[in-house]
């Protein structure tokens, strides 16, 4: 059951009258509710977002010709403690929305909603596959098999052959190591493998590994199938996909998630990249009290797009260019590359930069052109650059005073 508040003009000027209705959540009842509201002359509808429970109500309302159906963030209309009821919530939403104090959230069209379902399920499937790989590593570690200390990928071809041989009953380390192929057949690798593959691997461990390998293969097939369906869904947006892939660090997976979560034209709904960054929660929050500004953490929204942008940032800083230069510049400012917190802050800042670049690329319709690794160096004045280098030399030579003598004076 849920409550509906109808706010309409009163009998006297500048007055309003309200009526509270109650409906069940079956879809047929929701369609009847939407038709009844339209018959009563309702033109604008506002509702709180409540996850998947929002969708049946929203799509039932969209079947009618309302001027606007807005889904708002519940935090923007939060009730005072001790004054919350469903009826009061409905009345408060109607009053705030009439005054223009609430703004609807971005709701994608149906084709992008279908794409969003596929990309989100792909993320969950990849995470489930990763969990199975970790369970496989745990089973091998329990048996004393140190295979992951020598190979970088337990699901690789060489590692797969060795694990299959262990399951089939082979226990001789030298024989198992001889299954290595390619670059793993160096003398040092073979010697390490022959030691790493000797342990107390029992029939119980073999049964566990068999279960994990089957699950990994199952999830791998599911991911491949999802990627095929996603490729079909993004075909109408091939131009936007190519524009996004021109951005350093953006691949097929990141570009598809962007289209599903934000859409091909973010500038049509988000007035600026700052508003988009706030919606994705890639910008720091504000926490100021008594004139003191404290650390403002990013929010928890953007649960699917934000990790993909961070993943793209890690990829982008491996390519020489402006983004790599920005990363190194920020890491130095935040505490140095040996400080994990500094690295995380810098990566999040690069992810924010990628979001701004993608926004501008889609708005302008022009592919991204990197500004070069010397972009930030060219922006600095010679005096700033000289002062920075002098400070670095003084750190390397504590207790010394460094002066610069012009060539003609020397």
C-alpha cells in the first residue's frame, strides 16, 4: 500500500486543498490510479525514489499524458524526526514541488534502461567470477600449492593445465611444472613451479577445485553472452560510443557503462560538468562549521559509473600525456607516490577529469585530443618552475643554500 496526496487550488484565492488516497501496488491498480489522477485534472506528479519499487509506479504514470513525472532523491525532502508518516511525506512532496524546491532525477529512456540492466548484471557477473577465482586460490593455498606465487593469473592456460592435472591425480611437481607453456618455460620459472606445485593436495581439494573451475567457466560464458547483448543494444549509439572511446582510458566496457548510466547526451539534462560530477559523487563534499573547513568525503551515489571511471583513470595514467602528468602532479602535492592515501586522492581526481572530458566530448561532438605531457609545465611561469626546482634541490641537500648565478656574472 502507498499514499497519494492530491494538492489542488482551494475555494479562495491563494489557498490549496489536499486529499489523501491509498492504493495497492499491483500493476493493474497502478494503471487505474494513473488514469484516476488524470481524470481529476492532475498535471504534475512527484514521487520519492525507492529503488526497484519506483519503476512500476513510474511506468504506470508514464502511460498517461502528465506534463511531468518527477522522481526525486528522498534526502532532498527528508522529514523531521518524529514527524514522518506516509501521508505527511506525500503532502510535503506536493508542497515542495509546487514551490519549485525539488528537482527530478535523471530517468533514462526504455532502450537505455534495458542497456543499464545488462551492464549492471555484467558487473555483478564479473564480480562473482572474481570471487570464484579467489575461492580457487584459497583452496590451493589450503593444500599447500603456491601456484599463485609464481603465475600471475590462475585462470591462464598454463595454470589451468596444471590445476586440471592436479585434479586428475598427478602429484609430481616436476611433471606438473613441465605443463607450462610460452614464457613460463624459463629455467627459473620451471624450478619455482616444481616447488610450488608440491603440497598436500587431497581428493577433497580436487573436488573443491573442480567445483570452482566449473563455476568460473559458467560465469565466463555468461559474461561473453552479456557482452554480445550489450553490443547489440549500443548499436544505435555508435557515434557517441566512438567519441567516448577516443578519451584516454575509455574502452568498450567503460563507454557502454557511461551510455547506460549517464546517457549519450548528458548536457541535455545536466547543466554543466560540475552538476554531473556532483550527481556521480566524484567531487568532494562540503563540511564547514564555525569557519573551519573539514575533510569533505565523496558520497555513495554512482555505484556503477564511479568505479568504472576510477578503472579508466588507472588505465589513463599508464599512457604518456596530460592525464599522466596531472596524476604525477597531484600525487606530489598530496604526499608522494609512497603514500597510499595520496595515490587514491590523485586517482579520484583523474577520474573527475575524465568525467569532465567525456562530458565536453559528447557536448561538442569532437573526438578527444590529448594536450600533451608538457601541458602543466607550459602553464607554469618560469619563476614558479625555478622556485619548485630549488626547493627540490634543497630537500636533496639539507643544510645547504643554493643560489643561481647568471652566466655573465660568472
